[in-house]
C-alpha cells in the first residue's frame, strides 16, 4: 500500500512538565493562551485526547522559502546558525496570526509588504550571529495561528532578541498581525 | 484547552468502491501507483490502518496562492469556475513530484520558471472556461508527491483538457517534474 505515515507536522504544547520552562507568556495582540509551566515539542501531530496534560497544542510544519529571493537566500545560508547550540539556553516561541485581508493578497503584494516595505530580511540580518530560528507554518492546517516561529539564543543576548522583536513589530508587515503571543523559555 | 481538531487535510484514496470510477491511470514519469477501481475523497487525514480497503492514500491541503501576481489573480478570479458543476462528470487527479533541486531554489527563481519562462498561468487562462481545478499541496506533509491537482470538466471537453496537459508538459517547469501520474475519472 502506498502511503506515508509521518506527516511532517510538529506539535508545541504547554503542560505541567517538559524540557523547556516557560519564563513568561506575553499576549501582545488578540486572545491569550492558557497559562502553562513548561513547553514540550513533539515531531508528530498530537491531538488533545492523546495528551490530557496539555493546556494548549499548536501545530505547524517546516516548508520551503516562500518570499526569499536568491540574493537574500545566499546571505541567509551563509550567516544562519543551526538550532541546538550548546550555549543557547534561552528560547522564544512566537505564534502569530495575520488578517484575512493579508491572505487574500496576491504573492507579489505579500512580498512587497514583507521585504520592500518592511525590510524583514534586511533588518533581521545582523541578528543572525546571535539568534538561531526556525519558521513553522500553521495556517494550512486550519490552526488558530498562521506561523509559529521558534528562536534560540544565549541568555546574555536576550536584549538583542528584544531589539529584533521591537524592530519587526514597528513594520508595515505587523499592521496585518491580528494575534501574537511572545512565549519566553529557559532550558 | 486551546487546540484545533480539523487539520484541513484532504485525503484522496484508491479503493474497490467509491464515487469516482477510475477510467485510466497513466504513469508519465517515475514509479506508478497500484491499480485501483475507484477514487474516494475524504475531508480528513486518513491513515492506512483506518482504511484497509485503500490501495493508496494521497494527502494534501488547500493553501494561499504562492506564485500568482495581482494582475494574474484578478484575471483568475474573474474567469475561474467553482468545482461541482452539474455537467462536469469527468475529472482528473494529477499527482506531481518536483526535484530537490527545484525546492532548493529561492522564491524568485521558482516564480521565474513557473511564469516568466513557462507561462503556466498565461497559457492555462483560455482553458478556465472549460475546466475547473483545485491545487492541493502535499510536500509540506512529507508525502511522496508535492502537488495533487484536481480537475473537473464536461466529458466532451476531454480533448481541451488533453491539450492543456500537453502544453504544460512541454514547459521549462516540467523539466523539474520527477514523478507524474495522470488519473482520469468518471462520475
């Protein structure tokens, strides 16, 4: 029988126990998530009935680049650092939802907002030396959030990460954000 | 508990019984799928253990447009016809896989191949009056195929559909196709 068994879906869930201690959960836009002590990450699409301990479950998958041009990809590939670095004990999970208006735009309109107007890649570039990150897509799965971005960094670079967040939150792109929660974690 | 229950995933599966009779399965590139009599479509992510009757299961989801520019979207929105038209008794499911090389390209490079080089949208436009279609994305789910495109048309327009397929299969874009099966169906 031809069928795959692994869906490529990753689940992030808040619970009493888990490898990442939740230091804070700050709701910036829209409805909050229930409080939780710890964050768990599982390489499968878990469901509430499988995890009665979970306070919330957020699911997403890693995809190909959807807005990045060749010159930007070459720069990102040269400067990005992989996740899991020994000194990077601090992390952040930032679930974001964007407006329906944004999703009804054409590809070239979304690209213009993302980079030509907001300079998302250009302004983030200098932070790649301090911060590792991985974007997960959720909207295609019918999830409440559209993106789950996972960041790792050394605790002493928390101010750098805060500065990056502040820059992005002032952009044209963020005018389309309808829900955002900033979850900070320590290992 | 905050969690969604519907994943937005649609399953196409071949079996002995089902609403769509499989008229032919033509493997154009790469490995074939096992023969099946009928096609079923289910609005959930079914697994082999849930469907012992299934010969194969292909899963995908509907997403936002990833390559279409504003002028093209305006044209498509004006001319596209919805699925499920009474006279459209014929259908085709065409699962396609593209090369790793293709997926490692940047967004602007993939767009150039898709439209500037291959004129995928421009050359398909005149067929919108005869053929309804819906693209499903599979690659992000770790599936064997990257795309499952579903087409519906009146049986008397089968030659129009064949002509459209012939045009697309001659494009630069199709140089990156590593597996393709053309499944024709009748209701």
